[in-house]
């Protein structure tokens, strides 16, 4: 599975300087404090339905997460952070992890979600 995901990553067009385009629609990212996440809860999301808060991803960072995720054992915390506001679920942190999960064939991911 890892080798296939790596080939899929390498086949993505280069956006310059080792970047690839983010596969999600993009929206602005609100400012939050670390302490705000104390109110977050774990929730499952369809990865394809999320909205990004950055335009590009670093190919090398996605490759790193492919390697890490291919070795994850049960119970490890690999969850991304999502902000939910007016029905839009924005990735706050974890774009590269979620992209790696998609390349590995995952359709859903558990994320820490904060309703704002």
C-alpha cells in the first residue's frame, strides 16, 4: 500500500519549489489560541469533504507522513484539527497527514473538531 501511495504522490504535478496543490477547496484560517482546543471533541469526517486553509503542500512532508502512517499502530494519536463553522469543516492543522491518508486509500479520518 505504501509503494502505491508513494507512486501516486510522485505522479502529482509540481506546483514549484517542491510543492503540490492542495486537493481541497481553500478558505481563510481564523486565529485561535492553543487553549481553545480544550473544547474540541473527536469526530469522523469524510476527508474529501473537508476545506483547506492553505493552498499548497510540501511534497517531502507528505512523503514523510506516508512513511509514518504506514507504520502507525493502534492507539497512536495522528488526528488532525478541524474547525467547524456554518457547516464548513476547515482543516486547521494536519493538511499533510490528511493528504497522506488519502494517498494510502483512506476515505475517512477522525479529527479533533472545534465548533466556532
